[in-house]
C-alpha cells in the first residue's frame, strides 16, 4: 500500500508471518507488523532494522517511529487499539499530597496514558491502576478534558520527545529533494550509504 508521509510516498506491506516492510527508492526498512496507537499522533510502528543491497538485515542504533493514519488499513497487520476519544471529568479525581489521582478503568487507557507519561507531572501508577497529575497540570485542565488537552498543555515536551524518533524519515526526504545519498547508521558503528533519486 502506498503511504504518503514525511513529504514522500512509501511502499508499505505486511506479510502473513507478522513482518512489515517500508520501502523508499530501494531503501527497505523492516519491523513487526504490530501497529500501535498513540493518543496524540494516531497509528505508528517501531522500526528497528534496515536491509542492505543484498537484503541482509541490520539493526539501527535508534528505533524510529513511523507514524501514519493509514497503517491500520494495511492488510495482515495487527492493530493494538482502534481510535476513540476518551473524555474525563475533573470530579473523578481525589487529592493525594502534591497530586490529584483518578482510577484507570481499562487496559487500553492504561497503555495510552503510559505512552504520554511526563516525570513528576503525569504519572501512571500501574500497580494501583491510577493516573496521577501534578497540581499545576490538574488546575490547567478544563472541567471535562481529553488526552488532546494534555498535549496542548505540554506540546513542547511531547514534540521534543517525538522529534528524534522521526529524524531518519525527514533525513531521507531531504536527501531525495536534494538528490543526495542517504547514510543510515547501524548499531555496529558502521553505516549503509544509499543513493536516492530526486522525486
């Protein structure tokens, strides 16, 4: 399936044995065909391997997140959760020391909140199944709020966390635009250099 992301068209396929391949002009990346849901940025996969010209598989030093709404529509993938908007009421919270907490009622919500934890500000107590918010964050939220409200109040932090996870895709797009080779670092301190064509 063709997926338009990061200023490029990618060929994304998933096999029956649970693997996904993301290809761009001869560059091929491999990951598990398990599609995660992020509460802010939709669906994504964690890409950790690249194939060289001889189709040998290499581990990359930094796993990259490939985000796209279309990933959930690709045949043969396993999708973690379907998208839905959870709404929460501040009246559900109780006060405990410097935090406000509320019970987390489902595994799905637990996983989604764990993906957006912020040290000392938004904490998931998985043992007691509680969400803890700092006093400041709690006070800044509207009376009825969603996870998108959490993002709006902390967007600088979240965007900085996401940026290195997508750097490779933007580097490839820039190389394609400027007709330059792409260097893919490997965890063995080696690299793969791949020439790309201008789109």
